[in-house]
C-alpha cells in the first residue's frame, strides 16, 4: 500500500513535503525505495491471502477478532508540545485490522466492554466482500449486549 501511495503522489511530493507530519513523510520517503520485485511479491502474497479468505468464507459468515490487541497507550506528557511517534504501538494496534485493509474485506468495530483499568475494549467483525449488511446486523446485535458508560473525562460537544 505504501508503494501505491508513493506512486500516486510522487509528482507533488516536493511541493507538499513541508505540510506532512514526520511519520507520513518517513512513510512516503521509505515507500519510494520499494522495488518492483518487492511490489510484485507483495501482490502475490495479497492474492494468496484473498484466496485463503474466499475458502474461509465458504464455511463461516463472519470472522471475529479484537479490534486492537491492547487498550489505549498512555500519551507522553510532552506529546502536546512536540508531537508523538510510536511506530511499535501503531504497528501493534493494527494487527487485526490489517487483514481487512490488505484484502478489501469489509469490517466493523463495536464496543465490547472495558478492561481492568476502565479503558474501552473493541470487537471487530469481518465479513465476505459485499456482505456489509450482515456485518451491520451482527454489530447491532453485539452492541445491544454491552452496557456503556461515560469516560472519566467527557465533553459534550454536540
């Protein structure tokens, strides 16, 4: 996906680089180093994953995973002044959503409860291509099972 992003925006990178946050600029710069061989091998892997998912969806309607493998990561006290980049946490946080992003299958996340520290936990449902209606039905049923509460810090903005 990074190679496609870099290819799509390559003509304007010099003009907009100063507008990008550091993480995006690093990603865009790194993506320019992906070779045609790298790209072709990744597309072959993507095709294998799609084929695997097609087989899975012959026997199941929905794949269920946590939305993320962990709850919210603490914010560094200096983040408001200097920003924050934590590639490790970011990488870990997309572990389960990566499958949908890579293969194009639809997914939806719903609240599933709270951890021992009171932080929200999410549940992700992934379905076969073009089965969004089923995912909405499953998500609605799941949401009815969870009692929600306002967070400790809450601002009603609407």
